[in-house]
C-alpha cells in the first residue's frame, strides 16, 4: 500500500484559517475518495504553523485521484500556504 507524509507550512497569520480548511479537506477526502484509507492532519505543538498529513491509499490510482481533487482546491491552498509542501511517498512493508 502507498502512504504519504506531507509537511505543510502555513502563513503565520493564516493558522486558524488553515486548520479549519484542513479539517474540512480531510472530511471531504474520506467521504469522497473511497480508495483513501487514511487521511489524518496533525498540527505541531512546537511549531503551530506546521501541519503534517498522514495519508494511506489502497492503490496508485486512488493516490492519483486525490492529487486531481487537490488541484481543484489550489486557490484555497495558495491563500494559506507559506511555500510548497514537502511530500514523501512511501510503500508500506
């Protein structure tokens, strides 16, 4: 199975907006993307501007669908992000 860890830095003045957006995003992903097995967003206690997303997909196709769906939300991401995300794609062993 394919897993992803994404680290997202948000603008200091957008932390609350980002947290609300990410909660809404996670609920939508789990409801609308059946190949997504896990989509959990965390906020670092020592750096509240940093969010870490753990994602797990049943297939590469499910991951590709998620990417397509995220692209449609690009404007909302652009409004809160402080730089590009750091994404690590892994295979579960």
